[in-house]
């Protein structure tokens, strides 16, 4: 805002003679100095902006139920994926205890008229743990056609079977026909394809399996931690 002073209109000052102050002139005869003020556009706009800010309506953010639903579904999918990965669907680690629980009892496998794959293993066997996901996948593929048996070499009740099948290294996989006769065995770290091809041959009733003898990296069976059991000939495979 800019203001200029306006002199009284009825008093004329000489441009040449100096103005002299007369003390006898009363203050009542003096005219009040007038001020003319001009408001600039900038100040006017500022006032308008201030008013606009005071009258502005603040929007309230309302949660979108669809977004919350999508976040919930994503969390559930992630949890399911994590669970499946630990069960071997995505190459995760399969606990040997899970395989042994779903295995068919050995005595039952010898009498139900189906081909059988017997795996000799131990919980401390590193190669056994590495092959567990492959064994799991093969089992799911042939579960309705082949018996899957798991015998823990640390369990003394399987001493006779360990000698009978000549188990010296683990994992040891023995392939039996529907009559219980051994057609071949593979030992140690082997390709999953070898297991699947041998089982497919047993299901077809072929006279020979394609991989009757194969030895890969294995753990020595003589390193086993033998422990006695209360019922040596019970149905439990572990």
C-alpha cells in the first residue's frame, strides 16, 4: 500500500519565498493534512488468495475396500507359496520324516501285488535330504501304481533287510516287481529321471529295468547311529 500526502487546498505556498512559521496562528486554523492511499493489485490478490485458502474444503481420504481385499489376497497367496515351497512344490526342502510318514509299511508292500521301491535312508544322511524333493515328486507321479517304502538304517529292526539287499551306502533304492523280487538297485545321488524310468518299467511289467545298477555319491552305511526298538518287527518303517 502506498500513500501520498495532500496539502490543504486553500493554502498557497510560494515557490520562491521561504515559508516562515508564525507562532500566533492558532492550531485551530491549521488544516489537517489529508492522506490519499492506493491499494495495489498485488495486495488485493494476496487478500483474495488468503480468503480462498480459508474457504478451501479439505478432502477426506476414505479407505478403498477393494484395495484392502487385494492386499489380503496377496498375503494369503504369499503364505501358501511359502508353505508349498517348503513341501517341495517349488524345489524346496522336503523333511525325510514327511516321506517316511506317507510311506507304505514294508510287510504290506510285499503282499498287495504292486511293484515296490524301497529306500534305505538315515536322518543324518546329507544326500538323502538332497534327493528328498525328487523322491517326493516321483512318489506323487506313481503313488497309485507303486509302493514307496522307507527303511531307516539306524533302526535295528531292519538289520535283516540291510543284509539281504546288500546295503553299504545310502540312499539305497531297491526296485521290486509285483512278486517282491528285486530287479535292480541304485545308490547315492542319482537323476530323478532314473527313478521315474525304473518305476515306469516295473509298472509296464518289463523283464528288465533301464537302470539296474548305478552308484553315485553316497553316505557310508557303517556311519549309522544304531538304536534298538521295543518291537523289532513292528509295522513302523522308521
